[in-house]
C-alpha cells in the first residue's frame, strides 16, 4: 500500500508537469489547427534559461530567475511564431509541421553548442522529505505540485474572467469570424504563443528541478505532452490537463507493476498510450475524430 501511495504522489508530480506542457500544445492547435512540435524544445530552452540565470555566474535568486526565464521564453515563443509560422498560415499544414520540427532541431543544437551536451543539475540544498501518510514528499516536489496547480488556476481565471481570455476563446471558435467582429487575431495568436511558451518554461524548469537537464529532454517532453493532448482530445484544454495527469500516473504505476521498476522503460509507457489512443480513440477522451486530423 505504501508503494502505491508513493507512486500516486510521483504520478501527480509528473502529471502536473506534463499538463503544463500540454496546455501550450492544445492552445496553439485550437487556434491555428497545427501541432507545434517545437513546443518540447521550447520547454527545454526555458529550463536552460532559468538554470543559466540562477546557477551560473549571474546567481540570480531562483524564484526571480524562474519568472524571468518564463518571460524570456514567452518572447522566444512569440518570435518563433512571427518569423517561422506566420508566413506559413496559408500554406499546407505539412509545411508548418516540418518547420516546427526544424525549429526543434535548431534549438536543441543551439543549446548543445552554447552549453554543451552534458547533463546539468540544479544545485539545491539537500532537505529532508516529509511523510504524508504512507508516502514521502520532498519540499521541491511540494513546490512542483503547488506551482502546477497555481498556473492552471491562473490560466482558468485568464480564459474565463478577462477580456483577453474571452478573445482567445472567440478566436479558437473561428479565426475568420473573430476577424469579422473586429478582434485583432494577430495579437491574440501572439498572446497564445506567449502564454503557452511561458508555461512551457515553467514545465521544463519544474521537470529539471525534479530530475536534471539535458539538450534532448525536449523530445521526451514533446512525446509525453503530445500523448496527453491526444488522450484528452486535440484542442480541448481541460482534456489536455487530464491527459497529462493520466500519463504521469500510468507511467509511474505501470513502470513498477508492469516493468518491474526498471526506469529505463518508463518513457515507453507514454509511447504505448499514444499508440493505443491513436488506434482506438483518435479523437481523445473529450475530442472528436475530426479534431484528430492534424495534417
């Protein structure tokens, strides 16, 4: 029972991170109807920016570095949209998809050139964990869970209680109709990329705090976040969040009970869920088959 409780805690921690990454995917898809496969690399880039600000010569306070890293990553996301995606809005979806993959490779290669390919770890003080019933949780893990919940609540408030959120939902319902009624769709698209990229930086940093950083981590985040989006339903924000938590829980429980605790096979569970979802429920839990047509 104690093992299962610990796996559930670990699954919630991982699921919160995957959900944050999946939000950016689904927000972009809901408006532009293409899957931004560069999103995982943006997560990785955000994590590295926070690491450089907090753990290298600058030695900025980690909380300040975290916020600043989210801001810089938001600027990166908007720049990518303006330079790479905006000129291709009328092009076939395959062109945009190929461009997204190319951007992912460029960001990964850039990190390797600037900071090297070796694994990097946040140098945090070692603090004794707390026991919550049969499970243990560290202060860092508690911060990760709390941060994920805070960001999701903030996003809910933004989308439901602000003019910007209402405009985003209007554009998601129909880009051309939103333009007709006077909404500046270019500004809204930029805002979506800024919000999604900022949350991507938060996700990458929280994953780095719990594990470590490496230039190829973006690919793993891409697969898990994309699996969460497919499972929840393309274009459905709440489905992406639920899908992220499902991926986190299933991979932690599955690696113990199905794979004998061999963590080397942990990532394969996300692949398996993605394949099963595409085979048996391509529209996702809250989506439709039409929503699964990404190309």
